[in-house]
């Protein structure tokens, strides 16, 4: 990926940060977005630069229509081009169906669905032959193991349809679109030693949480030349959650 430019939305922590660093290790310059933790975003930029690649960060809320598309345009202008978009930014609101509010529905759909659509739409206007759009879904699109995940699973399932449609829409231009479904992954938001971790790990065939770097490795592969003939596909990095 030497000389290519990548935007990772929500790239200041967790899976997003791991993806940003994997892209830099592969030789790409990397832009990330963040919503609140500027210090964490700056640390990711510092680590990208320590690898020897260019790193930049911008505050942008994927749930804001202007920010979702504007961050893509900013990244393309700042880095001079855009070859890869990773739609990683997302929010999860879990709870009983009866307790979900209209505000919950609007926020989750704005970030997880509309934000990814608008970012992809903007990215397509900047990409040429060999462009990549990679979206982060969830294992809950393939297996919802219990109650409380209705809104989150619905929003992430929409991204599978988006991905397959983008593959058809952009294939003639040599741009691919794929989606990666992580299982339980050890992050600040869902730590492997947290109070709800044991039952999540037990639902996987491997009996453990994944590491952000394990998800990032699949994303980096899909962004590279070896994945040029893969599009419209779903990839589970879930430890056998859906097995």
C-alpha cells in the first residue's frame, strides 16, 4: 500500500486505531476521525508517524450529515488523494425493545447507517481504479444470541445491503466494497475482563475475545492488492460466534 491514502472513521481507539496502525505498517498515509477524545486521536497520529507514514486527525461526528461527507473530502484534500475508506465509526444502543426511544433510533441509524452511506458516497467521488470501501459490521448481523440487540443488529445489517449494492455500483470503476463482522473484541468499550465478558466468550467456538489487531489484519488484507478480485463479500472475524 505504499503511497496510498486511507481514511478510518472512528480511528482514535479500539478496532479503528488498530486498523489505522495496520494501514500505516502496510505503507499508507492515514487520516482518522474522532468525536471526543482528542488526546487519543493525537496518540494514534503520533504512532502512525513513528512508523514513518503521514498521519492526520479531524474531529467529525458520523451522525452529522455534513461531518460524515465533509471528513472524506477533508481527508482527500489533506492527503492529496483517497484510495481506501474504512467505515468504522459506530454506536451501540442495547436494551429491551420497549425501552428504546425515538432518539435512540435516530442516533443509531444516523451514525451507523446514514453516516456510512454518506461517507461512501463522498469517497466514491475521489477514488479511482483500485479504490476500496471497507465497512465494519458486527457478528450480530449473523447471529443475535439474546434479547436487547434489536436496534444495533438492525443498523449493522443495513450495512451488508449497502456493501453489496456498492460492489455492483462501483465495480465497473474497479472499486471494491466489502464488510467485516467482528465478534467480541477486547476494547475499552467491551473489555475481555469486563462484567459481561464471560458469556460473550462462551458464545464463540474459540472461547475467547478477539484482539483489535486480528480484525485489523483482515481489513488490511482487503485494502491491499491481493484482494483486488474480492467485492460484495462478508468476512467474519468472530472466533466462531456464528458457527
